[in-house]
DNA sequence: CCTACCGATCGGTAGG
DNA sequence: CCTACCGATCGGTAGG
């Protein structure tokens, strides 16, 4: 006689993902970024952590869920960095500078997350896709409203806060496409220079003149 | 007895692709842009032009070649628009404005080409990939050298021509991600405003003050 | 964590 | 331009 036995709350393997799960996510992220989601097989991910493809299903529930978790984690980290940057100062001009610096730092340091997040939205099935789109909208709104506040205060001058906010976001995201450690600029230098460029776009004075 | 008979130069089907080939390219472009290259099947492309997948091979030599042709055509059109824009005036400041306008116009009007060109580079096999990368480098160099010339002439002021050229290119490419006809701005309005933003980035006076 | 395997998909070819 | 089909691939399951 078979008894239906749902997973118990105390089941450690379901509630407390161990290091192995983290290693799988890191490997999947790297492979999704370098080969693309569809071109990456479960066997590839398994091999990257020293096991066979089917064994992955003891740790994660599937390839699609792996992608969704990676992308949600990426957006949450980006939004957290943005919130912290904006909350760290009161002056609107300085808030924009720090928000841009956080944005650029993220895209320089977490290039794989940026690649996957920007390229694989179409590979996400529902409801993961909507979860990501909501986060992206909220993130964009944060920049737009910051610029609108600066315009209201008279410290920024723009024709369209929307166009300028998109421009700032897009130029920062582009950093992920070419940045590498040991190049012409450090992450800090890059963040500062993009902060200056953003302030030029809103026609605010920059520190260096 | 079998005789090796290479394709003759006079073979019309190889030299003069008809409307059907153009229709196949357009259908493939749309599907690659909306579903991704790997997620698009030859059967999908065939269905879009009213035939079966295997019948496509009477017109094109394969899926990979189709992608390469689309991407090379995209870059060549973009570079041609850039060259025409720059050659149309002498003043460096105006050359930058027109180059940015051409860049933005292209990314607003040819969104599918932009999506595929920016997302499917990794799907390209050699030698197609190198053909594309060479064109992209040349295009980027055009903007960078234009900015460097403006700096030499004293009409632009930038800390890094490279960073500013990347910024201008990236913000213009971003237009493809959200522009649609009937929205807040027309293509012409968009092109002009991005021209202004680019001139702000190089710290040159804009027409409107 | 493994091997064996299922069911489905796909690019491209054969042969009309 | 078609159907039939090949050979290969892949996500996920079964059952240890």
C-alpha cells in the first residue's frame, strides 16, 4: 500500500541548500554567460562541478529554475546596491553620482551576471520572466525619479528624464561588454568617470570642472 | 562514369537570388530576433514563407549561413549610414551630431537587426564571427577617432575618448530595447535628442542652449 | 551519485 | 517543393 507523503518541513536537503548548490549556480552562470542558456547542457553544468548531468537533479529542480534563480539573484543584488548608494547621501546630485557608480561597479565586477541578465530574458518562462521584468522596471524607475527630483530642485536640466535615465543605464551596462581587470582603468576609476559622464548628461557641474 | 562538374559562373540560381531568398532572410531575421537563433528551427522559417523546412535548402545553404548573412548585412548598412553622415559635413561637432543621429535612427528603425546583431554574436561560427567583429571594431573606431579629433581641435573636452565613445554607442543601441512607433517620441525627435546628449558628453555646446 | 533510457527535437540529406 | 528519414542531441526519469 502506497502512502502519499509530502516533503516534511524538517527535511534538511530541501530547506538548507549546501555549498554544492552554490557551486552549481556559479558553474551554470559561467556557462550560461559564455555559451548561452540554450547551448548549455545539464551535462556541461554537471561536468563543471565534477558530477554527471542527472545527478544535478538531487540538488536543483531543473535548468529553467536554475536560470530564474540566477537572474532574480542578479536583479536583487543590483537593486540592493542601488538602494544603499542612494540612501548613503541626501544631496540629489550626489545620489545620482553614487547610483551610477554602483551601477557601473556592478556591471564591471559581475560581468557574467550582466550578460545572462541582459541576454537571456527571452529564455525565461513564466512566472520567472515577469518577476525579472518587474524588478527591471523598478530599477529603471529609481533612476528616472532621481533625475526628475533633480529637475524639480533645479539642479538638473534635461529635455526628457526618461531618455536620460535610459542613456545612463545603457552606457553603464555596456561596461560589461569590454571591461577586464588589468586594463586601462580600475573599477573605481571607471565608476568615477561614468559618474562624471552622467552628471554631464543632466547638465550638472562635475567635481573636476 | 561520373564527371566532376563545378558550378558554372552563368548559373543563375547561384548568382541572382530572387525575391524568395529575400523573404526567407526577412522571416529568419524576425524569428531570430523574437525567439533567438537557437530556438528558431528551419521548419519555423519555412512556415513563415509558406514552405517546409527542407525546401529552404533550395534557396539558402543553411541556418548558420543565414545568420552570418543577416549580421554582415546589418553591420555594412550601419557603417554605410555612419560614413554618409560623417561625409555630409566638415565641422567636427556637426559630424558627431550626425553620426549619433544615424546611429540612433538605425537602432530605432531596425530593431530586429539590432537585437540579433547584439545578442547572437556567440551563435556565429567562424569565419562569420571574425567578419562581424572586424566590422564592429571599425565602427567603434570611427566614433572614437571623431571624438579624438574634436579634442585635438579644442571643441571637445573629455577625460577618455574611449569611454565617451563607448557611452555614446551604448546609449544609442539601447534605443532598440524600448522604442516603438507611436510612442512619446518620433525617430527624428529621438535622433536629435540623442545628438544633444552626445554633445553634452563631449562638453560641447548644444543648439538649444 | 551513477548508468540506462525515454521521448522529443532538430539540421540536414535522399530521392523523388 | 514534398515526404521520409538519418544521426545526433538533450532535459529529465527510473531504479538502483
